[in-house]
C-alpha cells in the first residue's frame, strides 16, 4: 500500500476500528499533520482541481487562522489554509476514480464531526463519526489527542468523501487519496459495480412501492 502514515512523533494511543468493509486508523502526535505518501493530495492552499471537484454546503476551503465561534487553526499545522465545515454543513470531495483509501488531518475534533465514503453514484458506502476518530472528542484546540491524522482504508472502491458536522466546526487539512495497486484494481472495480447495481435496485424497488 503506497499510503503510509508518518511514523515520527506518533503517540501511543493509535488504534484501528472496522466499519462496513472499511478500517479506520487514528493517530496523534506532532508528526501527524504532515501529508503521507499518496496518489492525490488536497491541501486547500489552492483551488481543488481535476480529477476532484468540491461541493460546499455551509463550509469553506479557505479558512486560515482562528475565528472564535466559527473555526480554529488545526494544532501543530503549518498555519496555511484548511477546510472547515460549520454546524449542519458538509464538504464533499468527488471524483470518478476508484479509490481505496483517504487520509486527513483533523483539528480540535468535536462530537458531531463525521465522514462518509461515497460511491460514484453518491451512495454512502461507509460512515464514521468522531467517536471512531478518538474516544471522548472534546474540541480542545491544543491537545495532541484531539488533533490527529485519520486514515480510512476500504475493501470496496469509493469515489468521494463527505465531511459533515453538527456544530461549528469540523476543521481538516492535507487530505490524501490513494488508488488501488494494479493487482487489486480489477477486484475493486467489481466491488464498485456491485455498489452501483445495489443502489439502482433499491431505486427501482422504491418506484414500484410508491407507484
């Protein structure tokens, strides 16, 4: 796997947790902000470009510094721009690529922060909440354990990620995506197709039920 977590200054509270064909790994430490190796990196210091698009709903991709009550610079970051999702909002990064992992640095994690993996039709493949990023998320801006790198690896190909928050705010930066190795590409594309087929089946079933 090309997407490897930075090992320097990683705290001892690293843990992994399975959820619906995906595994989440969360690590704290001063070295966690640095973007790990990957195929595509989005650092929000410039506009999001192909092969990705961004959709904002009460969210921003150009937050910088602190705005009390709205957003706070992720601790241990380089002080550059980052993304922030406000209460009730969402930020979606989409593509038509078949992806198998996403890694991002989450700042001052709050209860109510969440992430969803999306298929190429927008169906939710897996979802994770702040309790899975770490225990007792409390939004402490300066604590190591509240500011951490979260990496999600999926056994099923996904095409996008949606970040949501129930309150101000979900701050994150240095989002890194990886595509499957050549040996697993075909298998993941099959999984991609099955997710799409299941979604179409559910839609047809719904039409019949309500016609």
